[in-house]
């Protein structure tokens, strides 16, 4: 303790670094303790910070604010980069329904929060903090605190209430979400084994894996046409890579202009269904495997890393005309499909290319094929994106009926920009690609810095508050904000939308942006199935929660 006191009086930077390091390290140790299969994870840092704040350790207010906001930016920006590529596609089909239900959870929680100051005689800054803590949404707390600090006139000591109420409500929020999932399972009489089987059978056939097959041309109506003119070739999404002429020993590269001859053999790539349909047009399968037939034609997987080809379609690149190769498959994020001329290339895509060895080498050089770049973090795009997100977060947005302009803030601005940049993928030479391990590391660093600062700041009053009559009222209010929306929306989603419970549990965990709840949902389902719904609703829910706390602060603050 004396070492801390000496450093605090003489070495401010060393003291701050030492205190944050000790708080984070001890908090992560607490977070790894398991109780009946559950653990706090990075949330343990919050409780560690509360303890150190209670014991009298503190940081300079400006330094604390900088570290807290920088950690928040790192956290939301890396989340946005990861979710960006699939965000807009998640809004299609069931994504719209799932996001509508998640928005209903948010709206009910906000409505209950609006009633709290009237029903429970709470100060409104505390109600905003209870909403953030009860929904376990740390960025919404950051947005609320930033908006509170910008109010005129300032709130003075009341400005600390959101963080204090958040810290009181957060543990009950986690337990409330998990308890709601268990209660819904009991009330709805869910058989998880049956739910898993139904979920498995409902998966779309679009995820069917690709196969290759050799077909023999027997349709005389095709004689005189070219490979590119075969009816249904593009509609079925199949690709022809090799051709062996009738009675020929070797194979040659398939081209759109290659004339079709009777009894020649074609090596075709596609799904099982598309190959069966294409066989009806061309002819029956052959017992020969053209991959084993000599002829100097080889296959190679090439990673797209060259900046000049990013964003261009395979048709625009015309790799056959440039290098004499044929692209048969394209893989992205572990999903593979047949190559089409309309498909645009992104950094990190893997293309299956067929051609001669010299042609493949030229194609690899043209597309980049620098595998090591996939494991490198591009810091210039990272900080350029953060800077753009901060600027967007500072832009005032006038909303009719609200006396003051709202801002996306340091939580909403970087999150929205990161989602957009993750979706775009690149802008000129800037590529927003981050290895998954790096993304997770930056995300954990950001959230631990933020939680440590929140805990240290709120710790001085936390234990005194939580055991007081006011603290008990806060805990009860937070549990209502957590449980009621989940039970109402969960029951309606099951009864009226017939939502599978595995999807429903992921939806509810995502509507609270709560990773521990997702881990619990996957645990009781013994499956990763809830993850899809969680990821689908997470971005929109995060944005809504950030904006809702800001709106409440502005409305009440006025």
C-alpha cells in the first residue's frame, strides 16, 4: 500500500499504469473462477475496480476519462469490423423478424426505465445507469456518461450516478438474463433434443457443399455450340474446368469459346443438385476422373491480397484472357461456392484456379497470394477508421421534438463506421482486415480498460450504496428492466412466430448484447446454434441501446 501511495504522490504515470495493471490482472483472475459452470469473464475487472476504488485508490479525472473512452472505442470498433461483413445480409429473411423482436426488447426496457423515476422515486441519472447495467451493455453506459458530461448546466455530483447504478445493476442483469432463459424453457415446456433436431432439418440447402463430376456429352442438340452457350450453365451456378475430347489421351483447359463435340468429357464443379440438373442437359456421368488424366492442367488455391484487384468482379478481371486460367471456386469466411463473373473479390478471398503451371504462377502474382498478409494487422486503416468514427460521433443530429441535438458519441460513431468499413472491406490502398486473434485481443484490451476505469470511479460509493435502502431499490428496479422484456418478447416469439428455442435463446442473449448469456445458451443447447441469431441482432441492438441512453439523458436533462 505504501508503494502505491509513494507513486501516487511522485510518479503519476507509473502509478496509473501500475494501478490499472493490478486491477485488470486481478479482475481477470476473478473472472476465470467458475461457479456451477458459469464465470464472469472480463466482467470480473469491474468488480476488481470496485474493490480498489472502495479501498481508496483513484486516478486523475482527466486520465481516467481518456483511458475509459479509448478502451470503449477499441471495444466497439473491433466488434464493428468483425460483424460488418455479415451485418446487412443478416437483415434479410429471418434477420428482419429477429431484429424486430430484439428492438421490441430494447423498447420495453426503455419504457420501463422511463417509469422508474415516477414509480420508484429515482433520480433520472441513476435510472439511465440502471438501464445500461440491467441490459449488461457497457457501450451504452459510455455513451450516457459522455452525454451527461456535455449537459449545460453540469450535474455536479449527480454525474457519477450512472456509473454507480450500472455497477449495482450489472450482476443482477447477468443473472436475470440466464434466469429468464431457464424460466422460458420451463414455461414453454421445451424439449431441447427435439429443438436441436428441428433446427438441424430447417437449415437451408444453400449451404450445400460443392462437388465435382465428370460428364459425357451425349445431347446432340449441343453440337456446334460452345461451353459458354450451354443452357442453364450460369443459372445452375456450375463451372466447367477441364475438357477431354473423344478418343483423346489428355485434357485441355475449358473455355467459354471451346466448341462442344459429341462424346467428349467435361469436369464440372457445383452442388449435388446443380450437377444432377446439368447432367440432364449435357449427358450422363462418366466413370473417368479427369483430375487424374495427364495434359499439363493443374489446380491451385490462391489467396487474394493484391490491392489493385479488390472490389473488382471476376468478369472485369477476365483472368482467362490475362493469364489463361479458369476460376472454378471462391471461398470466403469458410463458405465456398462456384465462381461467377458477377462476384467481387475481397481481401482474404481464396479462389480455386485451373491452368498450366506457368499460367498459375502468373495468376498468383496478379492476385497477390501473400498468405503472410492475412496474419498482419494493418494499423494505418485501423486508426484512420477510428479517427473517422470519432468525427462522425461528434456530428450533432437534430431530432424533431428533442430540445438538444443528439450525437452518436465515442461509442456509436466508431461502431457504425466500423460496420460500414467492415462491409466495404477496402478503400483505395486501405484494407480493413484484422486477423481474428488480433481483433479479439484488441477487444478484450478495450473492454478491460473501460471496466477498470468504471469500477475505480464508482468503487468509492459502491458498497455503501448497494447495502442501503436506495441500493436495494436499484437492484429490484434493474431486475424488472432485465426480466420483464425478455419474458414478454420470448413468450410472444415462441407462441406467435413459432421460433425455435435455440434461435430464441440466441436472440434474447443478443438483445442484451451479453456474451455470458450466449455461452449459457450454447451450453444448455449443447450446440453453437444460438450464435447465429445472436450475431444477427447484435449490431442493431448495440446501436439502439447506445442511442436510447443518449436520448433519455437529453430528454431528462432538458
